[in-house]
């Protein structure tokens, strides 16, 4: 029972809610290992921040009493740890058993089920209308006119913010893809929001209300063999709740399903914070270099027509993301200007220039498209890029800005 003596929170999402004038924290397992939700008073956050596996329950109690002058017993903390364990929110045997079972069930199913119903309609007809409106929006790109009229598009960078806030921006990148790519395999290189693991593949096909998109399992297997099978599938469950691939797959289906067969290669990319902290290029990291080599080697050996889809957004700033200052017009204007500088470096198609700009900022604006963007530039080696659309969502209450763009990269 060491995990209850030195408790460590693991794999959880936490949100604050208000009920009858009181604030609470709701904790759920982000990997969907349990459907239990644990709700505790917001003041418990003072205790939970020390559930890091380094302190015993007695040491946590002593620390809280000494540093925060809150009278609390180790018995109370042990009881809280037990409740977290039952909800599969604590590192330990219960968590590992639930995770093993979930992995087995996920792989046995062979299909990754849709997780974003609500962001888009579950009804196929309504969904197609929703997607049509992305292109036909007054600020949109317009619907594609000629599908596959050329094959000179190497990669496209598109948002993964929800369709409501970023919809028209998706259309610019996907119109380019529809008109300028004849690819049979789309490598979807996407931000991983649920795992710190660097690269995560899956062999599962992707289900949406429009049907099932086939994953190119031969391609995935070949990548895993070069990168390392154990590492490539280490945190495969991260694909289950992830939206950054799903939102792109739905648009691919809408555009191409009735026109030509295609498959995807789903690749999640975790943080590159260690490269930013050390002020170096991610290319110097052994696992990044290994994946870049794998992507290049498999493309050469398989000889398929390939196009990269980079799923990533730009800045995430404001109190929602931990900043102490609130959003105002001045900050919104500043962020737009910094984005424009970033997009200029990105469109150079030079991964090291892109990384150098992020390092100059110390990634203070939390550019979630950096890891998948860098990986794609390094692996695909496009000749140049062109920004098609750039926008940002500015929360009217001052809590956040999320910015996003579509960028086309030439062969």
C-alpha cells in the first residue's frame, strides 16, 4: 500500500464548479479508465498540490499545518488518498490494472470511437451541413472547385480549436488539400493534449458519424519498427480522448470519402519543453531525430503518395492558462503581432528557424502547434510555406486568447 502512504495523482483532469454559492473541484480520469468523478471543496486544492509521490501523508499534513496554518490530520489525508484511489486517480495497483484492461479493450476493438460529439453533430446530414458552412462562411475559403487538380502540396498546417470558434480557418487549409493533393495516405501529425510521451502511434481505425476511416497499419507498423515499438505505443490510450486528430479526420471524410480512397497515419506529438528549456533545436533530441528518420525512411520504402496534415493551434494566453494578467485589446494586438512573426518563421519551412523563434519567446505563449509543426518540417522538408489564414479567439471576459492559422507547404 505504498501508493497510499506516498500518494501521487495521475492521469486526471480538474475543473472548478460552483454550486449554491460554494466552489468545488471536480476530478476525473482523463484517460477514461473510470467513469467516477470525485468532487471536493476547492480548499482541498491546497492539499492535492502535494500529492506528488514524494511526501508521505504525515509529511503532507505537517507541511500544510506548518506552511499554511491549516489544522489537518494525516488520517484525513489518508482517507482522501483512498477515495482518489477508488476513482482511479492515484498512481498504484488500481490505476495500473484499469489501464492494462483499457489498453487491451482498445486494441481488441480495432477502432477508435469518436470523442468529440457536441463539437460537431452526431447526425451525418447535420454534420455535413455544419462542415459545408465552414467553407461557405462569409469569412471562409469557399468550397473546393477542382479536386486533386495537382499534387504539389507537401503539407498543410490547420487548427484543432473547436469548429465553432475556428471553423472558417479550417476551410482554408483543407481547400488547399482537396485541390492540390492526390495523396493516398495522410500523415496526421497532431498535438497530444493528454500525454507527456513524445510520440504516440495507434493502429486503430477512426470512427466518426460519417463512417470509419482506415488507418494505414502497414505504415504505422513500419514507423514503429524504426522508432521502437514499445516507445511508439507506450501511451496509446492518449488517442481515445484526443480531439486533435479527430477534427481533421472528419473534414477529410467530408471532402474525399465519395471521391477517392485514402488512409491516415495517426501520430500524436507530446511536449518539446525540454528543448525550449535548454534553448536548443528539438532535432538534437534523440527521440525526435529517431522519429524524423522513421518518417523519412518509411515514406521512401513504401513509395506511397503522402501528404502531411499538421494539427496544431498557436498561442494560448490569459488567466485560463495560468497567466496572472487578464486579456485586453492591447494584449490581443500584441499577440496578433507575435503570431505574424512566428508564422513568417514557420512559412520559411526551416525547422530550426521555427524552433529558434519559440526559444526566443521561451514559449511563453504556449504554441501547441510547435511540436507537430517542427516534426513535420524536419521530416517532410517542404520547400516553402504560405500563410492562408490567421485569426484568434479573444474571450470577451478576458480569460483567454487562443490563436490559430492555416498554412500551406509546397513540395
